[in-house]
C-alpha cells in the first residue's frame, strides 16, 4: 500500500466519522426541538406544577382590552402596538416595552450628546435634532420593526393552524365528544400559538365565561376573520339547532378555499409586499448604519440652518410614504 493511498483512506475515514457524528448530533437536536414544539406553552406551564388560574393570568398578561369606540389616533396606535406585542409572543408586556424603549431613547440620546459635546463639532439645533432622530430610530424604530415582523409571522402561523384545529374539533364532535371536551382536545394536539390561545379559551369557559364570548375575544386579539366565522357558526347552531359537525366541516372547506385563494394573491403580490417592506426598513437601517460607520457624514452638515428644515421634511415624507405603501399592499381577500 503506497503512502498516498493510505493517506487517502485516512482522510476518507475522518470525513465519514465527522459526517456520521454531525448527522447524529443534528438529528438529536432536530428531534428534541420537534418534541419541545409539540408541547405548547400552556401545557408546559401546567406540567411545571402551576395552577390553571396562574397559567391563565400568565398567558393573558399584557392582553389589550377591546378598543373603545371613541378612541383617538393615539389610542388606536397604542392598541395596535399592544396587539403586536401580544401576537409577537415576547415576554415583555406592552407598557414595559414602551418603558424600555423610552429609557433606551433617552440613554442613546444622552450618550450621543456627550460624545458630540466632547468633540470639536458645535452643538446646534440641527445636531440636537439629528441626535434625537437617531436615538428614536435606534431605540424605538428598530424594536418596532422587529416586533411587527415577529407578530406578522406568528399571526400567519395562527391562520395556517386554524383549519387543522377546526378539523380536529369536528372529528371530536363526530366521535361523540361534547364541545368542551372537543375544545380541550384541540388545546392538547395543536402547537403554539393556537394551542395556548385555545387553552385560554378552555380555561375561561371552565371559569364560567360564555364560549362565544371567549372565542370572540380571541378573534379580536388576533384580528382573525376565520375565528369570527367559527363563532358565528356556533351562535347560529346554538339558536337554530342542526348538525354542528356538518356545519363546521363546510366552514372548514370554505376556510381552506379562502386560504388557497389568499396564498395565490400573496404569491402574485409578493414583489410589491417585499418592496414595501424594504422601503420601510431600509431608510431606518441606512440612517443608523451610515451614522455608526461615519458620524461626520451627518455631523458636518448638521450645523447648517437648512439641515433642520430638510431633516424634518425627510421624516414627514418617510411617514407619508410608509402610510401610502401600507395602503397599497393591504390586500383584502
């Protein structure tokens, strides 16, 4: 056996060993993650020994109430922010998130002001406006974009989970289970976020709430028309009678057809939605990135009196553009 052939065999053996070990490790991690995802947050909390009322209070922490009819623009904006925080599934409550973003903006602003104060650049109104805008962009704008993206992904996952949950609910009814037992079965078989949300509905019903009211609160929290149709079906069936399983089976077919049409619309409008998302995110990231890489790019011109008007105009135009883009890509199916 030549030394070259022996070296080749050794290298092949090392490669095969590393490949097999990596496959075993990756397979173990994937299976473990799948097992963890198979249990939703509510079941995990119950398994840890917590009481049902304690688990319900934890899951409902930060959940916004219904929007009052006479709410102004600020009230509606804060309500949408509360919905985004709840849908994003972060551990912080809406008030805590607002407090952290406020303290973060103040801290970043004071830090930048301290650095500029000890630099040869004079502190003018334009520099203060630039520091204020940068602090808000870093401590408020970037977290809002991240929370919005997380909320959108979890809401999309919720929409895709609901037909499966409705199918499980319908099969349980056909098997002879009562509504409460069928609902409890859904909470054990469906992953988050829908599993924990239906678990909250089940707990609320067990504490005396009406099923339709609990489901309607769920639909309002996530702004889901599919769950609203589910509530209407339950209400009509309870008043007029009939085969609930057959009604829900027809509803499930309608929801799946609607989802199929919705996915086609999303595929056709994907370019416009991606353009809208990039045009919303890029100005903030570019502004923050350019300042962090080359602060003098802005500070050298911030002392000009025209900078104050120009910078304010850019901010106004940005928000107008974001509003117009959102209106264009907001497609109703």
